[in-house]
C-alpha cells in the first residue's frame, strides 16, 4: 500500500509538471504572435463610426486590463497564472465581450462526449477482437477482420470522415452530417438525447474506424506471443476451459501494454477529434479552436489549448492510477 501511495505521488507530480510546462509553451507561442488583440478589437469597433482620441484611449486601457496586457512581461505572466487559477482567460475577441471560459464550457461537453465514446468503443472492441484473432488464429472471419484492420489503420481521420460524409450524407442520406443536435427541439426530453446520439454517430464512427485498427493489430500481436508461453500450454494440456485461458490468463496479461498505448495516444486522439469536428460542423472544442485561429482570437486559442492540456494530462493520470491495479509490478518500478 505504501509503495502504491508513493507511486501516486510521483505520478501526480509528473501531472503538475506536464501541465505547467505545456501551458507555459502555449502562453509563449500565443504572446509571440504578431496579432495585437487590443488594437484589433479597437479597429473592429471604430470601423463603422467616428470615435474621439480620448474615447479610443480609454477603450485601449480598458481592453488591456481585460486581456491582462498591463505592465511588464513578468507582470502579464503573473497576472495570467493568477487569473487562470480562477478559470478566467479574459474576454473572447471574436465573441466580445463573452468570456473565453463561457465559450469553452459550452463546447467542452460535446468534445468530451465524442472523445470518451469513440476512445472507449475503439479500445474495447479493438482489443476484444484482436485478442480473439490472436488466440483463434485459424478462424477465417477473424483473419478477414485483420486484413480490414490493417487497411483502415493508416488512413487519416479526415479521409474517413469525408467518406462517411459522402456516403451517409449524400449517396444514402440516413444520418445528419452537421451540428450536434436539432435546433427546433425541446432540450430537456428524450427527443433531444436521441438527436444528440444521431448527430454523433458519424463523428464517433470516423474516429472508431481509424483507432480500432491499431488496437486490433496491437492486441493480436501481443496475444500471439503470449499463447506460446509455457503457462498457457500447461493450462491447455491440463484441460482448463479455453475461454478462461483466453480472458483470465492471456488477454489480462496483454492489456497492460495496451493501457500504456492508450495513454500515449490520447493526444493524437484529440487532434483527430479537432479535424473530425470541423468536417462535421460538430459544436465542440475543435470547431471552436478553428474559428479562434481564423479570427486571430489568441485569448480563446490559449484558453482552449490550456484546457486541452489539462484534460489530456488528467486522462493519462487516471490511466496511470489504474495501471498498477492490473500489474502491481508497475508501482514498484
């Protein structure tokens, strides 16, 4: 128990360090961009009317305070971390004066739902079918699934998304191809939940099809190596039920490396979600980020990037916490 507690302390310290470094890099990059959000906001306000120099100066001072750009570079940096500790990223430039945090909390549930569903489905189905294919190596159906998985695995997210969009949006229009839900529907009932599910099918499917292949191939290779181990051979010779051998001995030992792979791939999964959301017009963080970049809204870009770094690092931390429960040797390493 003490070993596991020390392991948790180390992993939590790594989580804090990763978040701190990642957000600092995002802060540095956004502040090195040539776009001045204050001057851009002033020009958009004064474009359609005459404003006195005094009014413009007052506006400039107010906006610099709102964006945390008052004082020296160190003052701005300290102000950023002080405001971020309270979840305040300042106002959005493209949706002024709406706070960045408001826009993020509106989009975050859509992206989390998309990522959680697609990641879990791809990981569970891919590992299950890959385990079966590695153990029952002579099964024709599982061999065909292996060929299909190898064909899908190298295809980029956006290609799969465009194919699904064309097939189910135009050639066989049975699913919605844009948005997160119907606009003219009661947002409290089961009809709204059903609409969300229907609109999420294509985005989730595009992520699952690409991710499933990698998990299938990885699990099949791991299981193919494990079935040659002595303890598996002895269990088979001893008359142990083959399903028990597969699930209790073989696949359980093969899951530990797959958990590590899941942790390492979370960042790439988020990148795929950004592309997929943009293709399908899904109202998540990816669509919001593309809009922010196109409009030069660096406060919104920094806010989305910071929240994404924290979310991915937190997901990896959760996996690191679960890992020793499957393989206690990890906590002692």
